C-alpha cells in the first residue's frame, strides 16, 4: 500500500506543477496583452494630440480660409470630427497606474476604502456638464470611473463592423467620468441659521474599518474630516425576485425524503464508483479485498527476497560460521594475571610521573634515538662491496 500512496502523491504533485505552469503561462500572456494595449493606447493618444496641434496651427495661420473640419469625414486619427472612440469614452484604456488610481480617489478615501457608493448624489466639477447633479449608477474600481443616471453623452465613433446600415458613423453614447471630477452632495444643517441645505463635500475619510476574515469583506463608515460629521451610506433597494413555473418551492426543498440507516449504504456502489473514480490514480480509499490482495503481493515479494538470501557461496557460509562461533564465545574476560600486569604498568607510570618524568615522552625519545642510531649505521653498510 505504501507504493500506491506514493504513486497518488506523485500524481497530485504532477497535477499541481502542471496547473502552476499553466497559471504562470496565462499570467505571462495576460501581461503581454496588457503591454500591447498600453503601447497601442499610448500611440493612439500621442497621434491624436499631434494631429490636434497640427490642425490648431493650420487654423491659426489660415485664418478665414481655414478648412472646415466639422464634416462627416474621418480624420487622420481614425475618428470623425468631435468624436472619440468607445474605449476612451468608457474609460477602458489600460493607462491607469496605481498612482493615478490613488490620485483619482484621493478625496474619497483611496481605492481600497472608497467612500463613494451607488445611489450617492454627486456633482460634476469638470467638462461640458460642469455643475450638473446626478446619482451614481455604477462604479468601475479598476479605472476609478463612475457612470451616472443622467445622460452624460459623448460623441463616439462607431467602427464599420459594428455600425448598421441605417446608422450614422457618429453616435452620442454614455461616457464614464473620473471620480476625481465628482464630489459628493449631501444635505447638512447650516451652523449659523440651522437650515438644512445641500452641501458639496470636498473630502471623505473612512473610519471603523473592520476586516471579516471568513468572507474577506471590509466594512467601514465615512465621515467628513475636520467636521466629524458621519455620512450614512445610501439605501440599496433589494432586487425583485420573480417566481416561475420551473422553480422548486422552498417547502419541497426542505422536505426530508430520505433517511439513511446503518444497515444500507447511502447510495449504490456503482454510483460511488462513478462519483470518485474507481480506477483513478488519485484514489486513496480502497476496498478491504483490494488491500488484502496488495498486502499478499508485498508479502510474496518479501518472501522472494528472503529466499534469495538463503543461497550463499562457500566463503559466505564460512564467514557466517565464524561469526556465529565468535558470538557464542561472548565478551572476552580479563584474567588475574592480565590484571596484575596492567597494575604493574600503571604503578610504574605513576612512579615515573612522581619523579618528574613522562613515560610517553621518554618512550618517544628512546624511539627517536634508536632511529638516529640506525640512520648513522646505514651508510657503512652501503659502502661495503657486494658479494
């Protein structure tokens, strides 16, 4: 069974590595696509800016004879006069960096704790709709833009592959507005007169931030910094729920139609095999018969290994016999004569140490002297003539 469990773990690791590789390749492709979109959008914006500068200089130098550009003719940038692309109108360009996100939502608490919600009343500060009041319809947190309920329209160029035959090249469509161009409008009492009137809130700040770990949601409140005035969140109307003939009633769902017992399995064995995969390489639970079969095979393999060990060479048999004889003799025992001899040597060494001599050093010196005597005698033997 250990081999089967190792095979399951290897298969799981192989699948994880394959999934990680696919995820990395997907992220790389996504980064490549984003980079291409950024380059394309940057070139398009630069080209439109250069064309606009060129047209402005031509109009200034030509004066009364300047060409008319407000005609139904596409210009050098690929758009009709006074129109932009749908991506630019909806704020879908991938040129928004983290710093730009922070700047767009700085007055509303930042991108992570945005203090602006759907159904908030806001006022537009920039553009042709400056001063217009409206409610927030939707918020795009990727680009920090908002869609309003009012018709905030912009002339958009419709590509030929999207334009019906009976539709013009330019159509006024809804456009997104950066959050930096919006400000919250909320009724507050006047500190001098006490009359409640609409006030433009220039800055909002989140407070009482709570992180819910199970749901990974963040809840917080919003106030006006400096005034300590808490602004309530707008009420969100519940979505209407409709019942259809094909819907299952709640009473039918909660009705208990099956009571499991300990005598019968919860479902047939064939259904279990279909659910968990009878021959899957990731299976970890097996029937007792299969476990007994695998254990019998492993026991047979071990028996084969043991039977192979019984076939020995004559040298191996002799070595085993000698080892058995030495093992039968047991541990060696010191006799009294050996102990007496060891005691004499110990007493002699102690006497020499007491006299200021080191027996080890003396033995080394004697060995050195003996070697020097042999070296001196060696040349004499070398000079003798050979027989």
